[in-house]
C-alpha cells in the first residue's frame, strides 16, 4: 500500500467519523423531540444515550465490515505484535548477514595499502620528471596488485599509465591542491591505497594518499614514555608493548603514514632484564622513555627507537 492509499484511508476514516457523528446527532434529536424515555430517565438523557449508542453501533458495524473485507485490517488488529516481532527478527538477520559479508568475504579493506612501496616527489623535479616517475609507479602498482589480489578473487586492473583516461587521472593527482601545497614546503610521499572495500569479482582499483615527507622526530627526541612504580616486578612485554603503541600513535598524529608508523626497537634481552631488575629493586616513580634512534621521516618506513629508564617522562 503506497502513500496515496494511506491518504485515501485517512480521508475515508475522517468522512466515516463525520457521518457517524451526524447520524448519532439526528437520531438523538428525533428521540428528544418525541420525548421518549428509557429506563425511566428524563427525555434529554434518553436522547443522549440513544445518540451515543447509535454512533457506537455504526462504528462497530464499520469495523466488522472492514475486518471481514480487509486482511490488512485483521492483521493490524490481531497480529500487530507478531508482525513487529517478525520485522525485528528479519532486521537482526539482515544485520548479521551484512556483518558476515563485510567481515568474511572482503578481499581488501578500505584504506588498505595496495602496494608496499612508495613514491617521493621532489619540488626540485620538473613537472615532466614527476609525471614520468608517477607513470612508472602507477604501472608498478598495477602489476603488483594484479599478481597479489587476482588469485584472491578480484578482477584484474586493465590499463596502464599510457592510456588517455588514466593519464588524465595521473595529471589530476599531480595537480591536486594537497600535493601542490606539500611541494611548496618540500618532498611529497605518495602511497597507493584502496578507496573502498573490495569484494570477490570486483575489479581492482585504488587511489593515492599524499603525505608531506617532513621530519617527524629528530634523532634522540623523546617520543613517548610509560610510567611504572619502583619496588614491583613489571611485565616487560606489557610495559614495552604499551610504549611502542604510544610511539605509533604519536607518530601518526605528527603526520606519519599509519602504514609505516610501527616502532622498531633497538633493545637486547640483557637490557630488558637490567631495566626490570632496577625497577624491582628501586623505589618511587620511574619512566621508560622511548627516543628516536635517528631522524625519522615518512620515507624511513618505520620508527627506530631506543629506550631509557628515567625519573622524568622526557
């Protein structure tokens, strides 16, 4: 039943209600004029009772006719709760199916790195040089993605950087305001990522994500720290795990691509045990501080860090 059908029902119910009120009023008026009595009541009360009873009878008859003639009305009157429960059940099944499809059949997640290499564009390069480098990078991405994801169920990417339509898209990447803005300050790092979830039998496609290839951390810079109390035996895996996670979060906030923001610790088992022993035998508050081992840029491809036990967080 569409919108017009619903409007027609509203109008019909309104007209029926008006008709019932009119008939009830006229019947009550006629009873009052004839000064009829009911159960010994005064005529004016009798006319009111008759008018109300007449309206109720007409409404009851209308409902019975509606129930007998319309299965929708019967369902609404007697099975509305069952219908609502069924709708909720079907909605829950749909949500579960959609979640299953998204979680189990997906080949590539939106934002996933499509190629494990990156390209750096420099402001010192001419526009022609940048275009040439991006063309070669694009073709390398296509070759790698086809070899990697076609066996997993995706359809291959067809085309190369020499195709006119693709060449226009590559030119659009180079002309992008974000890319041009980054180039005014220094080199730009480009990575290829999936711009949407890719499911089996869908064609491979991707987009470029630009990052300013600027220094993220200077060598020796304190990046993050974790607080521990002296006099207790700490869990090295827990403490250093929390610290490396914090390093990644700080790096991403500073402009490091999430794909390259993994901390690379420079730490031996002897150093770990010495730190654990010093904390256990000490008193008061300690901090395990992570420092950048070198100057870190997005193109570093990770975050080399060293650790220091200190009384200060930085």
